[in-house]
């Protein structure tokens, strides 16, 4: 249990500087969206072979990544075999990033 707590605190420090580094949060969100967009694209086009490789499919994957991150898993999903697992992991990451945003607002309100 202690290892989990230490890992979460380390991840919180790395991604947001304990709520004091807005650029790190922005970078974390952008990297997360690009990572999950690539996972959706790969799952839909290569693993699931539901659609061909095209710019339209890349755009749909980007949309799914943004929508699942911001709505915490409420976006319609592509038909790849691992889409449910990818969306579940992205939802957990979305909750984590939302807690970072709340911490940043708390720090900002406390200082002003």
C-alpha cells in the first residue's frame, strides 16, 4: 500500500509539480490525448481491422481520445477489440488529471 501512495505522489509531483506548474499539467494533458489517440487508432485499424488507415480514422481516434478524457469515458467508442480497456484506463487517467486541476485551483485561490 505504501508503494502505491509513494508512486501516486511521485506521479502528482512529476505531472503537476503538486499543483504549482500549469505548463506541466498542460503538457501532461496533451501527451495523454496523443497517447490514447494513438492507442485508439492502432486498436481500430490494426488490431480490430475495423477500418483502413486514413486521416479520417486518425481524426476519429483523436476525437475519441479527447471526448473520453473530458467526459470521463462517455464517448462513443470505435470497434477495436481492446477499446473498452483503453477507455477504462483513459477514464482513470482523466480522474487523475481532474484532481490535478482541482489542486491547481485550490493553490491559486489560496495564494490570491
